[in-house]
C-alpha cells in the first residue's frame, strides 16, 4: 500500500507478461532515458548451430551508444530456470554469430526508416549515416547488456544472473492502482537504468597515471565488504576507510598515497569512495543509508563469501 496525501494506492499484479510488457513499452523513455528508442521487433537470436531465443525487445540508447536485449518477466514464472536458459541462449547467439547481430541491425534500421517519428528522432541523435551507426553498434559495441524487467526482483533471480556470461541489469517495475478507481489512476515504482560512467579517477581520465601505477578500483571491493561485516554491518565512512587502509596498506603503490592533481583527496581514498558508489548502485550496499554511513546488504554479504572463496 502507498499513501500519497491521504490517497491510497494498492499494488496491482499483472495477470500475464503481456500486461507488464505494455506498461514497459509505454514508459521505456523513463526506464532507459530520454535519448532511447524501444523496438518491439522480437528478433530471433540464433547461432550458426541453430541455438536461439526470442527476446521481448531491443532498447537503444543513442547519447552513450549501447543497446539492451530486453527480457520482461513475471516473478511467479520460475524465473531461475527460464531466465538462465534465455540469457545463455542470447550469449551463444550474439557472441558466436555476427550474422545474427547484422540481422538485428537491419531489422531496426527498417523499422526506423518506416516510422517518421523514429526516423526524425534517430537522425537528430546520430552524427553520420544511420545504417553505419546501427551496424557498428551491433557488430562492434561491447559489452552486450541484458535488461531484465520484472514485477518483483526476487533474490533467486539476483543470485541466478551473477554467474551468467552476459552483463545483466534488473529493473523491478511495480504498478499501484488508486483504491476505488483502479488502473484509471495509477503510479509506477522503479529505478531507471542509468548507463554507468566508468568510475575512474581524475588522473586516469587526464592520462597522468599509467596503467599499473595505482591499484585497480575493484581491488577495494573485498576490503570494503569485509570491513563492514567486521563492524557489524555498518559504519561511518571515516571508520570504514581506516579499516580498508589497514587491510590494503601493504598493497598500495606509491602513487596511491599521493593526492589527486586537484588536491581534493588522496588517490586511494578517492578510489575506495568510487567503489563504494558502484557497490551501492548495484545493491551490495544500502542505498538509503544515513548520510556518511555505509551499510552492507544481504546481497553484499553473499558477494563477500563468493569473493573470499575465490581468493
């Protein structure tokens, strides 16, 4: 139940995936950003060996060129086996069959050029020839990203996609209808997909630090998670960073201990804070923690156990 200014909204459960899909298509710009187009072409992704599957759609983001293979699911439909199978097939078809990628690019080009609105929109975003943009996007752009849009992001699904070969993002898309009115007045609850800007430090952007001169950002993942677990699950930023430094002190390189060119922070601390931001955005740390406090989630604890085992 959601209460907004005294007005009650109750959770609406779609009867089938088709109903959820219609909601998603209506709000694709809110999910993928205003510089995106959604294509309900359901291309068949098939490898040379004949292995294939039909996704629910393709979303293209034009300002930061990338595409998403979209899979829309209902949580009650045995998502583990179904989603794992689907994504594995997508991986086989997209990675091993350039012809499949080319077929998708041509299908989307055909749809854009046959729709005046989509044609105007795409050409306003693309510098150069549209066909070349699309073929380059589907043949050469990496990584391939699967967007799984589901009415409830159950833990079973989160755990299932962690070991899959393709990068996957889960969007929990819930709909609430006004009590006494129904879907005529409704609200949606979801977190938009935001294409991550590489979380790299200032000196890497400017080229002032060469590869290998500082610790990779992902090396801070395990120390951050471990520190939070040792602290009972949460801690003030300064206290967490002290523990992280103790754990990494013997691994840090000389340049990690220097200040950024801007003089705003020490390099290693800046890296740790960026990694905390990534962990938070992906659900390993809580997103609604009080300001200045870092908190691990159950999802983050599971990640810690897996990383610890691999070490």
